């Protein structure tokens, strides 16, 4: 991936907190909107430890994430990330990304039910960028 392409991808994933996470449930896709944070190309999304998405990922860690495409519709660039997800309950991460709005679901950053899904990308595709064909980076495992 060229440095320029990587910068475009990082800008989109940094500028768009809300995206779609798709996991696998009973051998079929299961999608939901989530809030995402990123550290370079690794994504983190907060969730409750006792949710069906956590169970799905424990059975099959393959996931897909879509970020972008929410301002002007058809002309918006977006990023499609496929990779593997895992549970991350690092207290450092929980403190770093804690938001007071999370009090609807969690007592505090120390709440044991407050965890993150960590998405490690394998393939990153940049789509709909000014009429250009999709551009892809394979990170692989």
C-alpha cells in the first residue's frame, strides 16, 4: 500500500466513528452498527462481554467492517476491512476510550462487562474514491 493510499484509509477510519460490524451467526452474516476507534489499522469497538456478538466471534473470529459513506451518499469514499476479531479487556484500553455516554451500559471503566472487540485487518479496500477503481492492501496472516 502506498503511503498516500494508507493516509487516505487512515483519514476515513479516523473521521468515521460509526460503522458496520458483520460477524458470522449460524453460518450467515450478522451485521450491526458499532462505534469504532483505531490505532493505525487496528480497530477497537466497545461492547458488553455478555452479548451475542461476543459469542459469535468466539465461535468464528472472521469479521468485516465498513466505515465511511455517510455524508453525501453515493459519492462518499469508504473502507471495507476484513479480518479477525478477538476480545480485549485491557484496562489501559478501557480507560483510553471511556466516554461518559457509556454509563448507559457500564458502571465505569472498571466494569468487568465492559470490553472491546479488537479487529486485526487482513485486507483493507478503499472504495468509491473519486471514480477510481477499488484499491486494496492485503496484510494477511
